[in-house]
C-alpha cells in the first residue's frame, strides 16, 4: 500500500544524471515573493470585531469569509508549487541515467503543517458562526482563529522559506547526480529514492497526517467550548458545540491512528517505535478523549458537568503536548 504513489514513470528521459529542476527553482522563487499581507489585515480586523462583540454583524461575517478565502487562495498557490515539484524533480537511475520515478510531496509537511491546520480551523469557525448557537462563543472562537493564523504566519509561514528540508534534499541530490562520480550518485540515489518511496510518496503520508490535522482543528473548537462550560455553567449550547466537535475530532483521530499502525510496522520495523514519546502521548490523548465522551453520557448527574468540562480541557492540553513532543523529545517521530 505504501507504494501506491511510488515511482510513476518520468516524462522525458534525461541522460547523464541531469535532475532538471529549473522549473522547481523558479516556482520556489515565485512562492517566496507571494505575500499574504491581506490575510494579516483581515485577521486583525476579525479580531477587533470579535473583541468589540459585534461578531453577528454582516461585516464580521464578510471578514471571516474573506479570511478563510485568503487562506484557501494561499493553499491553491501551494498546490501549484507542489505540482511544479512533481513535474520537475525526477528520480534518476545512476546506472542508466533514465528517470524511474517522480516526487509527490504532500501538502502538510514542514512549514505547511500549521497552515493546513489553520484552514480547517477557519472553516469550523465559519460553521459555528453560521449556526448562530452562541454569539459570545462565536466572538471568542474568531479570536482563537485569528491567534492561530498569527502563530502560523509568524512561526511557520510556508511562503517565507518553502519546504527548507525537502529543498536541501533536492539540491544535494541534484549536485550528487551532476557530479559525474558513480559512487556518489549511487549513494545519494539510494538515500533520496528511499525517502521518496517510503515517506513523501507513501500512501499513508497522504492519509494519516491530514486526518490528524483536521481532527486537531475540530478539537480546538471543542476545547474552547469546554472552557465556556466552566465559565457559564448550565448553558446547553456550549456542551452541544464541545460534544459535536469532540466527536468529529475523535473519529478522525481514531482513524488516523489506525492508519498509522501498518505504516509504523513497515517504516520502523527494526526500531522500538512502540516506546516513542509521540506514540505514547498520542495514545494518552486518545484515552482522555474517550474518557471525555464517556463522561458526557452522564452529564445530568451531579458534578458531571464540571468533570466533563475539565476533561475536555485536559484533552486539549494532551493534544498540545503530543504535538510539541515531536520537536522536544528524541524518538522516531522527532524532527528536531
């Protein structure tokens, strides 16, 4: 299954190990000049409108729509950029000098992760706004969404330095293939083609991460609603929102974790991946969300409103810890 996307035939044979990435480099240069200043302006305006508690005004709705549309426009540009990677970067056999495959980089790696996450948080924010369940909650969800977009653009802007890790791999591979040294070509070919086949082009890479990021976006909404359950006790609208988005997030999270199991067996067969901090934190997070959903079944019992709300908050704390564990604690999931 992991080779579903792997090694489709190249378009034009390129002899002598010429990787031919000029179109990719031009696309990357264009992407670096693609500024979303309008997005920052819209997010700022949305935040101001939310803080002023005028989220139900027509202007607030239009600003929210424009913000999400700007994110989607940026995503469309990223799709175009990834197509240029696919069209330009070929896997060249050192022995024959012929292309044997292409690179299909997913749209949720490196600096694009938070951006993909932000898109779905924006969509869920709009869905809450449209349902008009609680004006106050809609206001603060707008603020949370704006804050997340700011965080994304300041710390993980996918347009500032597009896919720096993958870019380095492509450049090193091109230099090796153009070196004329067969041993160097073979070594870099084995490293690069292996990562392409089992990571970038893997079917699991195209299913597992997006499921999790969409799940995380839904669970942000559930978390904020759980906070409001503690602040304004007894208001059914907050419980309804928290449960609805927790249920959606839980289903996506569960499926995403199940999909990752065969991938882990294949990719880390010789490593103790089961004891990876990220794996264990993910299981803990899943158990906590299971406990939250179970607690919610007994919401009418004495003290269960508070218990359920606290569990909803603890679940999100576990989610944040699960995400940052990847970058802080060594393990097979570590990215630095």
